[in-house]
């Protein structure tokens, strides 16, 4: 789990440094909110309750277009290091609806 979490964190922080969007949400916020999801996102199994709490918290924080676009970019970058089908299914498993798929093909600039 520690290796998966470190890899996940490195990917998200890399995007945070590169991304320059005027948003309140940072990749650090995304990383800390989704840290409890690292094991699930790399190997599946049961989604831990703290993971869903983080998903719900992050979704609640993304109130503006800029915030949603930034969160999308962070999630998209993080999806490079995890199981894509597990990542895309996570919002549904946590009963959260987000306005874009977590996928490498998502154009975050089109997220409203």
C-alpha cells in the first residue's frame, strides 16, 4: 500500500506543479482526500468508508467550473498510475455523481 500511495501522490503532485488553473482545489487537496482510496484503486476489493468520505468531501468542494476542471486534471493524472476501471467506478461505489468520467480520454477543459 505504501508504494501505491507514494506513486499516486507523486503523480498528483506532478500535475499540481504543472497545472496553472485559478482554482481553490489543489492537487494536494485531491491527494489527501483520496489517500484512503489508494489500496482500492490499485488492487480493488472493498471500498473503505474513509475513501468514500474523501470522495464526497472532494465532490462537495468542487463548486466552481475552475475547481471542477482542476479536480478533473488531478484525477486524470492520478488515473495514469491506477486501475482505470476501478478509478472510473469509484464515484458510483461511493454514491457520488460527478459531471465527468475519470478517464485518460476526458478533456478537463470542457468540464463545466
